[in-house]
C-alpha cells in the first residue's frame, strides 16, 4: 500500500519534469528551425510565414493575410540563439525591438512558442 502511494507521488513529481523535456535546446533549434520557413498561426486565420535563413537573417511577409492595412506587410532583420531561446529583431516590426522565444516540441512539424512577454502560440515547421 505504502509503495503504491510512493509510486503515485513519484509519478506526479516526474510529470512536470517530463513536460519540460519537450523544450528545444540550441542544437534542436538549429536543426528544426534554421534554414526553414516557420508558419505562425494568425489570430484572424491563416498562417504568417517567417524565413530563418542560415546566414542569420529572418524575413516575413504578411501580404497574404492582409496585414498591410495595419503595419508594413513585410520586413526583415536578424535572428540568433541565446540561452536555448530563439531571438529575433526586425527593422521596423515591433519598433525594431528584439524578442526571444522559448520553443517546445508540439508534435510532428510543430512547435509551441512562448515569447519573453508571456504571449504564446503554435507554429508549423515548413521546408
């Protein structure tokens, strides 16, 4: 009986640690993200493509989503990896401020992202 309770307790403490194992490390980010197009799920529907180029440049184009009425429809900037987080800075989007994301595995060809301001979302990993 006591062993069953202890086993159940040990599982309850192990589950949060197992969930954290899905967090991508720097090497995982390089393998899964760099050189590919990442498609962010847009709140109004559709996907927003971001290209993480192997030379450290990132660019995005939201013309297909019609965001040109709200902000400059396309922009480019730079990306880097710091402390197992994917960071980026665009020339004009977000007023040129840098931001970093913790990425976690969210299934086949998907990642969950958590931005340094607490915002979250899901992105699809393309080619």
